[in-house]
């Protein structure tokens, strides 16, 4: 393991790095940049790039789901942060690191490419992740949904509104200066619950916009 990269992950996570979480995330980054890249599931070419560019999205995703998740979910004995749909997950990003960071979150990693499952399935076993599963298509109703780099905010909203429960949340990940998420919500009369600004390891400003699903839902 790269000691300096492990130290960077621990710095990013703070107290949440305890219990082997940081080590598991480093192993994930090495797998994504190694066999994941070789299978054409990601354009990342090094574990450092995964940690700097992808891990911050997962950290932000967990932060907003903890903050803006429905109060009704808190009463569940299992998965108090609900069921998350990660659409177009590719090598498992951002849903898999989010599942590692928050065991109280159940994650469906969805990608129509079966080779993603060939990569992710053994990875879940190796990492000891029992709160995430891979599927080629969504099933049932979700409490929240997200996607990263697979489609624009408007397309994502249209794709998942029928899959997310009424008053569930949709997390739109964009660049910090982008207004596409807010515009997509405005034209669909959807309410923005909150905006979380953050920076990745490359210093780029990013934004997680949390949208309440009012129009549709199971």
C-alpha cells in the first residue's frame, strides 16, 4: 500500500477513517485504476487519481444523504439512510465508496454492461461490503438516486423520478460553477432541498444539489 496515499485518504475522512475504512478505500482505488481501467470501466489511470477525483464525490454524497434524508428513514432498524440508486455506476463510483463510508445506506449499483458486474461482484466480497449489490437494471423503489458523469442533471431527473419514492431525494453532482441542476429543477417545478459545495483533491470546486422528488415516485 502507498503510505502517502493512505495518509491522504485519512486526512480526507478525518475520524471516519477509523476501523479500516481508509485501507478499504485505498484497496478500492487500486482495483478501479488497475483491473477496472483494464476492463474499460473508467478513464482513471492511477489510484491517486481515483482518490483525488472520485472519493470526494462519495464523501459529499454521504454527507448530503445524512443531512437531507427523510426523517421517516431514521426509524428503520436497518439502513436508516435508505436505499440509494447509483445509475450508470461503471466501476462502482460513487456508490461503492459511499456504501463503505455509510453502512446504514443500502446501495444498488446499476449498469447495463454486464462486465461491470464481473468487476464489482468479486470486489464486494473482497472488501466485505454487504450493503451494496450490482444489477443491470433498477428494481423496486428507492429513497434516493444519483449518477455521475453518465448524463446531465435534466436527463437524470427524467430517468429516475419514477424510481424514487415520493419526497425521496435525487442528488445531482456537477461542477461548482454550473447552474444546470438548478435550471433542470426549475423547469420541472422540483424543490431544491440544499446545495453542498466541496473541492476535490485537484482543487476543483464541485457541487451536490439535493432535489426533493415531488412530481412522481412509487
